C-alpha cells in the first residue's frame, strides 16, 4: 500500500473589491445572470460568466424544469454556449455567483460535480487552465487557477 496526498491550492479574497477590475466586472456579469435564473423549484439561483480569449463574455444561468433531471446548471449553460458559438476560442476565466431565496448564501459556492467534469473537458480540449472564481450572494470569493484544483482526479478521454 502506498499513501498519496493530494493538495489543492486556492486563493481566498475577503471581498470582491480585492479582485482585479476585470474579474470584478466578470463577477458582476455572473450576478446579473444569476438574477435572471429560472429556479422556481429549488429557489437556488446561479449565474456564470466566461471571459474568452477574444474578449467576449458569455453568461449562463441555471434553468430548472418540473422534470428535475431536465434542468441545467449555469456553468454548463455558459460553457456549452461558448463551445457552440466559439468552438475554437479558449476560455480564460469563469466567474460563478450563487444565491438562495431560502437562506443567505454568504460562503463561496463552487461548481457541482457535473459542472466540474464539463469544465474539465474544455480545459483539456484547449490545453490551458481556466481560472475559476466563485462566491455566494455576498462575502468571500475563492479563486482556483485551474479546474484541476477542484477535481484533482480527472476522468478524461485518456481512459476511453
């Protein structure tokens, strides 16, 4: 038996004002998308904004459905749209903001597992990390230099 330790390196900012202006602007786009989410069942709104290498900003919000598995998370809504509209353009940064109509979300809320896998696919495809910033409705903001920090044991096409 061999023990393996996996470390994750994240940066934590106490407030959005500590971030560079371009990231603040990207998070503002994520908040705008979050505020337009369609979440009548969970009452949990998520918005995502992507900065592409061509300076385009793509947004997405979670979209729910009475048939729960038919909905889609904000991160995947944005990343799939970017992949469809700009298939050969790299994603540089992703900002995510989440809020709940049931409680105050004052902790950073990372992407769910399915979104992590989808983001990983695009990071591998473009052979370049995607900086990911995530936050709740208020409070701290977490930055990951790459999806690998959030999903260190990737399932990718090398095993297929």
